[in-house]
């Protein structure tokens, strides 16, 4: 449940510009293991990094829980037993130097979100799922814009799934990636399929995800004048 890109990170498609460096990364990691598929709250579907509302600000996005239908949306919430993290490498050594940690309290529509950081990670590396001590940077109810325009702003809640793909044809082309449960699991194996349909089909149109959106000053993400950083996300217990 980890993904890593330098200065430009996206699991569908996103362009990241920060300081003087612009790079592009592409990929996807929806439902990447059977354990994640059976525990959708821990399914990190997308991570995005892109310029914010002004040249000195950056937006971070972490999405989870793929393919939530409109009927399911009002009963789908963040898992209060999970730790959601953005990890930031400021010296390009592949190890996080800062983390932004996001936790949730309560269940249902009364959930609250708490964001800590950027702070030094209590534990670095793959096992770095220890909650940082200290006061929260931003906290408040989900589905609400929180924080300040000059500092950190946070939104955590439902959003339309930004993953555009002809997913049914994808699972016909690569049937071993087909899920083990749900409607898509019933697709027939047709390994001879070789192309996406034309015109294109946006299978996830109308589906939602749980999204954590954070905008903050870019200066809080960089260190020592280094214009190149790495950002990835994790969801852990």
C-alpha cells in the first residue's frame, strides 16, 4: 500500500510542478492485493500532488475505498482504526524526512478528521505507522473545508472517482487482475482481447471515493533549498 514518485506523483495521471522541476508519473494500484480488496477502507487508490491556489502553495490528495456507488456513499466512511499518511523525502534518499498524518474519530456522519504535520516521522520506513505526538495542525468534521487560506487547508470526505478507464475491457485483456468478488469478477476470460473500446468507456463514472485533500505552503514541504522532493502515501493499522 505504498507508492513513491519524485516531485511528480500520480496513480492515474497528474503533473506536479514545484520550484524549477517538472516531471510526470503514471500508474495505478487499485485493489492491489486480495487482503486490500476484502478490506476496502485500506485500499489506497490514488495519490496526487499538484500546484495549489497560488504559486507558493501545493495540494496533496490521497484517495481510498474504490468504486463506491451513490447508494453506498452515505454509509461509507473513513476507518478510525487506520493511519493515513503522506510521506515526504526532502533529500532524495528514498526515506521520508517528514510526514503528514491523518486520523479519524467516531463513525458515520459525525466523524472528525485530525491532521498532524508536517513533522519528523516518529518511525521511518515501511513500519512507520506510529502516531506523532503534539497538537493537531487542523481538526474538525468531515465533508467540511477546514483550516486557513494562509496555512493548511483540509477537506476529507466523498468525491467523484477520478479514475478514468474502460475497466471491463482491462480485465478481459489482463484477466489475472480481475477481482475475486463483485460484478467484475463475473466477466468471462477473453485473453484474446487486445484493445480498449472506441469510443472510450469511463467505467467509474458515477462512482465515488473517500478523499483526503490538503493544501499547504510549499515551503513547509522542502528543505535546505533543494527543489526536488519525493512524496508517497501509506494506509496502515
